[in-house]
C-alpha cells in the first residue's frame, strides 16, 4: 500500500481534502486560468504551433500532474524556454505549419514524458545535477534574449526566421522594408501597457483602497485586458485587411485524441532534444516546487516529481499538446492566490477546457503582435545579465561556464548552448578536482586542533609532515597527491614520518589506491613512515578489502592529535 501511495500522491492529500481547501483552490484556479489563457496561446505561437495547442497542453497535463505530482502549488503547462526548445528541435525535422510539424511536437512530448517516467521509476533524478545553477542561469538568460528577439518579427509585422541571434537579427533587418506600422503601434502599445501592469498596477490599486486579493487578480488579468482591447480594435477598424496578422480561426473543442509518430528516423532525430528538454524542464520545475514547498513546510519527492512531469508530458502527447513543465510565474501566482492542493490545477484545467469550448471564437481577431508582447514581457524578467558579474567576482570557473553557455546559446542555438554548458561544467569540475586542495597542517597551541601552517601560527616538527587532503581521491587526482608527496619529501631532508589526514576524504577509488601504494613504497625505500589519520568508516572498510593496510609501513590513527603525540619529537 505504501508503494502505491508513493506513485499516487493524490490518495494521500485527497483523504484530507475539506471545504476550506476547496474554496482556496477554486479562487487560485480562477486567477491562474485568467493568466493562462493568453499565455498558453502565446507560448504555442513561440513553439511554432497553432494557438489552440497551448490550451490543449494546459488541460490533460495539469490533471495528470495533480494525480502523480507531489507539489501542492506547481502549475504545469507550456513555458517559454521549453517552447523555444520545441521550436528549435521540431523545426529541424518538419516545416512549420505542416501536419508533420504537429506530429513531431507530439512525439517530442511523448519521448520527454517517457524519459522522465523512466528516471523517476529508477530514481535517477540526480542526473539533473549535471546542470549546475550557473549554467541554468546562463542558459535561461540567453534563451530569454533569443525568445524576445524571435518575437520582434510579430511586433514589426514582418516575415523572419532563424534559431540563433545572428540569424534572427539578420533576417529581421533584411525584411525591415515590409514593416507594418499599424502592427508596430499595436505591439509597442501592448508591450508598454503590459510592462506598466507588471510593475505599477498592483501598487496603484492598493493605494486607492482595492483589497489585496482583487488587486492581484486585476494585475494578473492585465494580459487579458490587452488581448480584449487589441482584439476589439482590430475587429472594429478592420485592421486585418490592412496587413495586421491575426490568430484567425481556433477550433472550438476539447483537446482531441492524438497519436505521436513512432518512425525510427523521427524518434532518433528527436531523442537527444527530448532528453535536454526533460532535464531542463525538470530542473526548472523542481527548483520552483521546492522553493514554494519550503514556505509551507511541505515535502517534495524529486523522483515522484519526475513521474508526475512525465505523466503530464505523456498526456500532452495524446491530447494535441507539446512538451510541458512547471512554470515559475504561474506557480508563484498559484501559491500566492492560496492554492492548498494540486486540485487547484485540476480546477484550472476545467476552466481552460471551458475556454477551449466556448471562448475560442472570441480570439479570431487577436493580433499576433499582442501575443508577442505577452511573451516579451514574460521572458525579459528571466534575463539576468548580472550573473556574469556575480560569478566573475566569486568563481572564475563558474564565470567561464556561464559565459560559454550564454555565448554559444546565442550564436549556435539552444541545444548546442545547453550541451556545451553541461560539458563545460563537467570539465571544470574535473579540472578543479584534479588539483585538490592539500594543506600542510600543524597543531594550534593549547588545543588538539590542526590548521594550515600558511594561515595560522601553529606548532610543527621538522621530522613530521601532516598533509590534510581536502578532496575524495579518484583517478583524476590520484597522481597529483603522489607527485605532491614526492616533492615534499626529498632526499637528505629531516622528515621521518608523513601523515595523510583523511578527515575530508569520502572515497578512494582503485586508481587512488594504487597511488597510495606507490607513495607507501617510495617512502619506505627512503626510510620514511607513511601514516593515515581520521579515516572515515566507509573509506576504511574499502581499504580493508585490499592489501594496502597490511603493507602500510606506518599506522592508522583515530585522530590527528593521536598521530602528533605518537610521532612528534
């Protein structure tokens, strides 16, 4: 029964569901639904899909996540970065606007969902740790710039293409002579209005005495107001006939049952992008979920989150959607609006289903420039160029990872950018651990503590050297310790004993074991004893399975102070 509850968290929180939770969830659902209607249409446009795909991707996935997910505030659906990744991946295998493009998007969602479920079932969520926070920040910043740039064509009313910054800017500049100035006016006014709403509307409403909850609802309804105003303007003045591009006819129906494509060529072409989308989406989602859960002391199970997000993507694949994940903005809105349980997401799905059936005819004259403005305002909040300054001041290695991710994402595309970010992070980690910090330590007078002789006034013995190894030992850094010990103990010196202080060593792999054996042999030939101190239990257990301890020409001390008392002159 316990394992069954693990895979279906709804059976846990559902038993405690009461009228108060129902009321709070319904209020949160209304607010999030108002926010999601224009946002879903806009993100589908960003992904290169028909606008209804955004709404479809926000119905079944939300319900499935409510059943399988563990976060009580996470709102699942299309997000900007995943929409951009979808456009980049699908655009390489099919032409936008064709049936093949839609099938490829469904396939991408299916592969992503399947990959996430597998990770969750086999508890492999730790793989997402290969994306460091600086790399994620750099990637999101670069993606925000790319997304905003990609929407300029809709603001200008021109035809443009490209997946990298040079391609987009070059294409936009080449088509500037096609600029539709009516579209520009609509786009600029909508963008300016949305920026004002985001920063100033809520404080203004609060100052005039509007209740906080109503002020929050009206602020989140800002994009809806822009949609209504520009749609009415286009319809009333016949601007579609004057070159203003509109959304057009949107099917008036619930999400259809769809089938992904399973041809080997299509699957192989989309497999790597699906893995990247899965990992990036999971990292973004779990960080939001854990942040919000901590505020109410709820527990998030990362492996079950993988299953919940995987189920959501599988649902999108069979109901006309495309890859989804937990969105930051909508989740924060959901949390702030008082959502108590994942049921708030299910109620949001019902609201969006109502909109899909009854409200879609109302967006026929909605200008694409307004949707572009919605996207630009949303993604520019993700751009954080200050991450470069922060990492430069704190860690040059992290700065290199961030800068490489940003530059390569902008110049070569999102997939190359994130892959290079992961590779850079791993290479920098290997480089840093290949040269571990090893401090020569001495006794702090009047204590039993040992500190770096270069940083503190400590007692030392010319015949005794203690090296504190501040890193686990494995194949990358094993030779470094070997060379360092050799250089410290030279022919003709006074040193008679060397102690390796292992208080910070959590693991010794076989390559490192061979290096320890080599150090032991060399020191024995020089008449110098090799000793270990403060070896952790798991490391000692591993060493006992080898012959190293039998051949050690010194002792293993429980504490460094014991070694000092025994070996110091």
